C-alpha cells in the first residue's frame, strides 16, 4: 500500500501536476498509483480537460469584468457570454459572483461626500477613543511608557477599525486611509499636550 493510495483523484492530480511543474517529472510511486487506477494517458487527458476548463473560466471572468466596466446589466452580460466548455449554470454563477465582487470593490474605492463626512467624524471619534484606551493602559501599566512610539501601531489599528465602522469601507479607500493617519497624528498631539 503506497503513500498515494488513499489520495482522491483530485488530490492525485494536484500532486502529479505539482511534481511535473516543480521537478520536471513525477516520482515512481505516484506513477505506479496512477497506473493502478487506469492508464497514464487517460489521467493526463483528465488534467488537460481541467486546464481547458480553468482557462475557459478565466476567459469568461475577463469578459464579465469588461462587460461590468462597460456598464452592462447582468442580463445583457449573460446574453453576450457563450462557452462550449462551461454549462449555463456555471456561467450564471460566475456572472452573479463576479458582478457582486466587482460592485463591492468599486463601491469600496468610491470617495464621495458621504464617505468624506463619515471619515472626518470617525477621525475625531476614533482619536479620542484610542487616546483614552492608550492613556488608561499607560496609567495602569507604567512600564509601557518606554514603548510609547510602538504604541502608535495599536493606536492606528484602533483608529482604522473605528473609521471603518463609521464609513463601511476598508483601508484601500483613500478617505479611510487618510482619516486613519490623521487620527493617529491627533493621538500624538493629545499625548504631547497631556505629557507637556
């Protein structure tokens, strides 16, 4: 009983292709397991079919992205995409999934007036909240004062999460990134005035 005997076909294919990609050839043990399940040619044909399907999925995804950027609806996109390898169900799934993902990314990057106002509000609230947290920590644990510059990292993280809560957007959004940085600068100013 060999090492690969308990591998599923999917795991066996993955191991075989990894060995071919990284070593240039497959070891004798995996070849023996493949031959015990059938012929090497049939196995390689399955791998080629999987590669073709993956390439076709990537082509369809690129096409979906282009249709989204051209502001076509999901229905229009579905009418324009055709594939000989993928089923209609798979294409529908890809369109639904990719339209949702692209829409989330586009919305997340959008800097509108509402995002700016929420980011500004979040800047002041987060800088106060994170300052209070850090001052409580410094008061209770005096030894942390030696690490005051390193405390900017958790302060920045606290600021970011509060601003993210206010805006509903992540740090890839320019307004959220700037607001998190500005809140951390405000923390430094608060700290300077309280220590001085």
